[in-house]
């Protein structure tokens, strides 16, 4: 699969946006490397609002990388994806 930045321009003519999410969430993979109190604050459900935002028809964000976790989102930007 090609990275989202290469798809951004190709799909723009069809009003299709391509973004990427770098999630930080509790999982079987992270439970062995993070303390329990940190895992409690990293529920996967906390990333759902960002996904819903990016899927909405009115979202203008395109070609961006988002870091998400603990109910916090951060736009990393296009320069990090190129």
C-alpha cells in the first residue's frame, strides 16, 4: 500500500481524502511494555472521535498524519509523511 501522501493528489479530483492515524492505545502488544496505570488511560475508544471526524463529509483535512491517544490528537503534518 502506498503512503497517504501519494494518494492525496490522485484522489482529490474525486473528493476523496487520505489521512493517516498513528494510534497509541492499550492492546495485547502494549500491555507487556506499559504500566497498568498508563494502559488504563489509553483505551482504544479514545481514538474513535478522531476517526469519526476524518470520515465526516465536511472534513477538509487531507494528506495529514495524526498522532492520537488518551483523548488527545495532534496533527503532525504533511512534512512528516514525505
